[in-house]
C-alpha cells in the first residue's frame, strides 16, 4: 500500500516542485501517494488545519528552496512532524541551487537531491 505523504513547501516560491511531486505520485508504479492539502488561504485556524494534515500522513517531505529558511508555515509543519514522530526528510529539487533548511530543522537533517530514484529510497525509509 502506498504511503500517505504530506508535502510542506513555501507556497510563494516552491509550488512548481510540489506540483512535480504530485505528478510523480500519479505514476502507476509510484511507491507513495501525495495528499495535496496545501492551504491556499490564511485563516485564523490555519496552524490547526496544517497540524491535522501533517498528523494524518505517514511521512512528510519538506521542500527546501532558497527562501525556506524564512518560511513560517514550513517551520511549523516540520515542528509538527517532529513532535508527532512523523518520519520526514528534506528535499532540494532545484538543480544548481542550494536549498535552505527550515528554522526548525535539526543540525543533523540532510537535504537530499530530488530524483525519482532518491524519492523511492527516501519514502521507503532509506536515509
């Protein structure tokens, strides 16, 4: 059974990579499914909604772009995954650019290159 994957990303800068990941998940041989639970609008309860969506997943993929270090929502998503014991990994999908870790990332968290092969390994727990 495919794993339920939550994708955390900076909506202003990294939406194209999130869309790419959703496309990968639609392949018939993909080892994971992605819930596109992105919050399109801010609301007074957006943090609660984001937490609930993270908790309902088996694994969280945190997209790390050039601006992720200052993305408040990504930091909250990662903190929630850590607190809830949700497996996660950081993903740099931009060739030739260095992704920045969210403020809540651990010093030991590695940023992995976004390739189909890496996605299959990482979602499978190989880190």
